[in-house]
C-alpha cells in the first residue's frame, strides 16, 4: 500500500499549475519558456510532466456512452408534448393578459375622465342670499349635483349646460344682492351716527358677512326696510338647497 | 430572419453550429433535428461522466435540448455554439445533482454492481485487474471502471473541467465561460484535478501497462 502513496510534491503549486497549463498549450510565450527551461534543467519537473501526461492519457479508457438510436425521435416527441403544454399555458396566460389589459384600459379611462372633470368643473359659487325678512344673509355653497362620471357625450353636454345655468343664476342673484345692499347702505347712512359710520366703513373694507350683518343691524335699528318695497318682481326668494334653483316668483 | 450584430455575424461565419442554431431560432424544425443528431453523443458522453449514469444522462440530455429549443428566440451568438450549449448542459446537470443530493438514493458502486465483489479503491482494483485478468478487453474494461471511479472522486467542477478539456478540447477560456469562473481559476482547477487524478492512478501510471498497450477508448453500445 505504501507504493500507492503519492510522493511528496517537488513542485510548488504555481509550478504545478504552469506545468499543467503548458501541457494543455495554455501558457503564454514567457510562461512556456520558463517551463521549457525548468524541464531541461530539473529532472523532477520532467518526471512530473511525464506522469501528468500519462495520467491524462488514461482518461481515454473512460467509457463513452452513445445516445440510443431512438434518442432524437424521443427528444422531438417530448418537445412536441412540451410545446402543447407550453401552448396551453400560453393561451391561458394570453387570456389573463387580455383581461388584465382590458381592466387597465377601463381604469385608465375612468381615472382620466375623473381628473378631467375634477379640474374643469365650475367653481363652487358663493351666493349671498338676500334676506327675505329679517334673516341675516349667509354664505352658502351652491348645492350643485355631485360630479358623476359618465361615458356618454350627451350626459356631459347636459351637465355642462346645467353648470352654465347655475353660474348665470348665481351671477344674477349676486347682482341683485349687491343692489339691495347698496340701497340699504344709502338708507342707513342717512341715519347712523359718526361712531357707527366709522365702524361700518372699517367693516366694509373687510367686506363679507360681518359688513352685511352690521349693515342689517343698523337697518333694523333705524327701521330701514331690508327689502325694497318699490322693487318690482318681489324679493329674492329662498334658495332651494336641494336643487340650487331660485324658487322666487320672479324667477 | 432576425438581424445579426457584428459579433454574431463573425461567429456565424466561423462556426457552422452557430448557423445551425440560427436556423433553429428561425423556427426551422429540421435544423433542430440536425442539432440533436449532431450533439447527442457528445452531450450524453459528458453528462454521463457528470452524473454517473447513462440513463440519467439521457434524461438530462433531453432536458438540455428542450432548454436549447425554448431559448432559441433569445439566442444571440457571442461565442462558439458549443460553449453556449455546454453552459446550458452544465446548468441542467448541476440542478440535477442538487436535486439528487436533496433526495439521495442508494446506488450500487460501479465496481460492486459489475463484479459483485466488495468495492475497492481504484489502485486496489487495478492490482487485482492486472494480476488476474489476462484478457485484453477485460483488462480495458476494468481499467475503464478504475478511471471512472477516479474521475468520480473529483468534485463536480473539476470533473466538468476535465471532461470538457479532454473530450471537447475546450480552451481554458471556453471552460471558464461554461462554468462561470475566470480562466485563471480554470487553470488552477484543472491543475488540482490532474494532480488528484495522478495521485489516485499513480500505481497504474508507474507501471508499464501503458507502454505495451495502445489505449483505445471503449465505446459502450447504447441500450436499444
């Protein structure tokens, strides 16, 4: 058994690698020259080279199994079967893909419409409702219909027309309201004292609800009618909060 | 016909197998059949040394060809066809070996299964072979088993590098591509493999058996 033990290596691992590469013709010119020189000078390198060469030749004893004659046919048969499975899988995936694409398109269309509608819809109209009697006017949003996305142009056109109508109504109401308050102010200024004048002027710079409330307060104080009795067509009616339409007789 | 880049054109001109594979890429069934016929023996030869069984090698070889077919659309020649082909083979073989390790199955040692005797180390069986088997063919067969057993003692990478270098005459660079390591690492890998084989087969190498016999590979007839 001792004869079977390998001898102690006399070459360094680097020399061993270079020698193997030399035998495989994988060394560059400089490396090959070094190995050639070592082979000529050192008998242990020559012996190692010969041993490696013989060992390599021994691999020729290895059996080389051949493919059976039916191998090509079997492979092509298996390929056909696999192609069928792949085709079925492909069809299945194609169906999923189509459904997925359809879902994506619908979602994209709905999102696009929603964004477009959201950015282009009419601004919320702030209406200042003229008091019918002794009601303090309040700021109130136009209770327009909640935006709904539809896909038909008819519905869109109808909604646009409604929105335009609501804007025009709001503008008319605002004009009428401004007119009423101007009349109220003209009547009140004839009666208020200096202190009330200062306060009203200050509030008028700020505008809005406090000014109107103060004006109405003074009108009540000095018995100035809130509604012009001479105005034909009556007073601005109550705002129907549900429809946003003015239900006054004059409308 | 898909357009080819300059590199692909260069390989297509130099390597007829690249041209064959390009025909496969263009859905030429006859070309694929030709490819299978051309590479089947070489592939099974390599795979049988990697997995140690002809039957398993045949199954794996079919798997390799199927993968080649599936990958045809993405084939863009960047190297010799055989390099690309054996890279796929290496991947398939390594996957199979991993599966095998996870589900180990008992296999008879080749020496036991053939001779029915106790498994012996290569050098021991060699002594037995040389001293008691006068028949040349019998001796060749015994030597074949000894070398096969010696090869099986290398690790998977060493074994693949050895068989690609020996039987496919691949350069270090090509082996590096197949295994996925550097050419320098292949140099080291092959050196260690050959040193290990030398140690295992030293007894035989140091006898004069090689001198009085012209070594010829034993071609194993496939099962019908």
